[in-house]
């Protein structure tokens, strides 16, 4: 190895932060620790070195990304620059769209989830119940 040749190492947690999958590096490291990120089908640690051509599976909430590493960077740039660093598979993209559509189709949670209803809320509920009894 020559002395003028500089080999920069790209940690997986820094790369995930640079590609904007996570808002902070600590969130990226936590996801890797919890097994939500796999490299070539293997569980890894946050300090694992990533290289071009590696395949990553990233689970964030209900969504799963299957990507191939196309470029390396430790610096967080714009979203358009970050998208150049990876390529998502077509299957992964369609699966995420299906999950998004399924989540959107689910009924919304009730508006009042904590605390007692106000006087106005109570009257609206009584009106609703009274109208239900008529049918």
C-alpha cells in the first residue's frame, strides 16, 4: 500500500445518515443494533464497513427498503445527492406503495383519545346516539 493512497472507511451508520434514511446518526446506529438493517442478509453492528455493490434491507416503521449501494459518502448532502448513493429494487418500491395504500385505507383513529369529553363533545355524542335510535 502506498503512503499517498488514502482509503476512507464508510461505516454503515454514517452511510445511512448520509443517504437520509435516518434523521440522526444515533437513530441509524440504534436501528442497526436492533436488527432493522441487514447487510447481504446478515445482522450487523453500526461500525460495519459498507462497500459499493452491497445489498441492504432497511425496515423503518411499516416500510421495508431493499437497496443496492451504488456510492459511498460519510457527508450528509441534499436529498438528490443522497439518492445517487443507492438504488432501490422495483419489488421493494411496489411493496412500499402497497403498504402505503393499505395504511391510507385504514380508518382513522378517534379524535378524542385521552381525557374527559367537554360539555360540547358530550352534547354531540348525545345527539348522535339519539339519531341512531330513530333508525
